[in-house]
C-alpha cells in the first residue's frame, strides 16, 4: 500500500480495495501542510506507479491533486503482476518533458468521469457513475451518497462515504455506527461526527462538530474560517483560514490550527475532563480563549513551563498543553481573551 507521508516517487504499489467503497489517493491538494497540489508517483516515468485492482465503477473513486487538464486517461492492454493482457485504464500526469504514468486501473475498459469537486482545495475525482440515492436516504447500504447544488441534509450510517458537493450542506454521522467519511465540498457546511469518523470540510466556512461523539474522530477544516466543537480523544486540523476551536467537557484532543489567526477556546462554561494539546500555537497571531466563571484575567490562571511546552491550568485542573511555547512569550498582551 502507499505509505503515509510518501509521494510515491520510486515506488511501485498494488492497491487492492476489495469489497466496499474505496478512495485511492493519487495526489493531494492544498492544506495546512501542503501549500501547493501534489501528484503522487511522479519522477521516474513508467517505473513508479500504483496498480489498482478490484476497482468498482459504481462505488470507487480516484482522488488526484491539481487540475484535471494536467492528466491523461488512456485505455491500454496491460500485462504483468498476475495479469495476462487485461484491458486497463492508464492515468498519466502530463508535463513539459512528456507523460509520467501514475496509475493503472486493471479491468477498466473506458475512461472515468471527471468530478471537479474533489472536496479538498485543488483536487478532483475520477469516478464511474454512482447509483442514484435519495439525498435524505440514511445510506444504510454503504453506497456513496452525493449531494447536489442545493442545500442537502445527508445522514450516514456506518462505513459510508458522503460527498456534500455544492451548497451549504449538513452531513450528519452522529446517529450512525461510525467509520464514515464526510466530505463537505464547496459551501458553508456542517459536519457532525460520532466515532472513528473522518470529516473534511473542504472549501467554505464550515462547522465541524465532534461534541456528540465518542472519540477517535479526525476533523479537517480545509480552506475557510472554520468552527470546531470538540468532543473527546479526537484529532483536529484547522487548515487555511482563521479557525476557532471550542472545547467542551471532554478532552484528550490533539489540535492543530494550521495557517491563519486561530482561536483556541480551551474552557467554556465547564472545565474539560482531560487536558487538550495544541500543537502549533503562534504567539502574537493565535489567541487562547477562556469562558468560565471566575476567570477574568491572566492572574487567575497558572502557567507552567515543562520542558519546551506550556501547561495552562485553573483551580487544579490542566486545561491545555501548548507545544513548543514559552511561558514568558505567552504572557505578553494579546494572547488571551476572557469572557
């Protein structure tokens, strides 16, 4: 399988999705970590690519970075790796020096459709024609559920993939069974998690809500000024934009603001049950918000330097750990907001 953190250059990988809905990542767009689109398996011509087997046109999708005009689809006869002259789809990245193969989709005899809404900024999808599903279907059969240009309400069950598309949509996995993938797309969307769900806001000023959840969710804001409501034991990334994170009564969350001026509200009405970790607080750019009774200024808090990190506490309870942050810098004016 393609290794996380690798762009595939110099690799030959076999991606066998098997039964169910599969999303093959052949590139990525722009986010907090990537400031320009990426294409995987570029650099060594036809020797490094992904061989995708078991692709189901009715369910599976390929996700690529950049513009669709930079890629070419061609039907070829492929042999090797257990295949004997099977009709297949070759996907290549076109550049000034020629074409660079990035994927072979075995057993596909016609090009795939281009879906410009790749969910992440600067991405698009290659997919077959998915089965028609009513937008208000609970999607219990795990078929991919696609919104349209309207404002949709789409409900997830378990192990579902939901694409909001255009419009300001509500994608709700809170009454499902977990392990869902929700992609907001364009528009100002609201995405709600339960457990082991993956939420991708995409473009727009989105709301990502884990406060109803049972933990182990991953929430990615993407582009825009996004708002996060935190549950417990989740992983959150704001991405580009001025994002706001509101801690509830849970805790144990790992929070990365990303680019922009982000606000981390680490206590709101009640103290969290466990300390939350902020990975990238930027002094003078980001802010820490406190909204609990009895805290009106910095003197009401305890700030401890523990190695390279700062722990913020109140009334004997640790509220947040700010990685790679010095207490002396944090005490400067403008880093805290009290309500």
